[in-house]
C-alpha cells in the first residue's frame, strides 16, 4: 500500500508545485491536470480489490516525462516533472496484485453452500 501513498503524495505535490516553485503555463496546467488524476487513481488503488487501477498512473508518469520537451517547460518545472514522472512510474509498477477472493460476481448468487 505504500506505493499508492507515495503516488497520492506526488499527485498532491504536483497540484502545489507551480505555486511553490513559481512557474506558470504550460507547466502549471500540465501539473494541475496530472496531479489530481495521479492522486485520485492512487487513492482508489489503495484498496486491494481496486489495486489494478494503479496502472493508470503509468501513462500519467510517462506524460510527465515527455511533457517538458513537448510543451517547453522552464528548468524548475522540467526537473520537477521528470522526478514526479519517475516516481509515479516506479510506484505504479509496485503494489502487488489482488490476493484475496472478493465477491464472485453474479455466479456467487446461485452457488449452493
């Protein structure tokens, strides 16, 4: 579960980074879109049953890696985006799978016990 906590913290940081580091558009817009998405998907993936949702942070992290060159970020925003992207990708690959049996879908309603 710690990778999801780290990714949620990275998402929250991305929302605050433009104000803290003092950079504007287009880096600000990119971070303020990627940040809430990364945090939301990390929080959703914290539960074991929804753990596969963590993979959504992989393309968000990839975007953060390429965005500085696609959009032309200033230096502080570039460094921030690369570090955040690497952390998101690393933590999305961790986190384990689902180990328990949950529910069973519609078939579970008709099983004889």
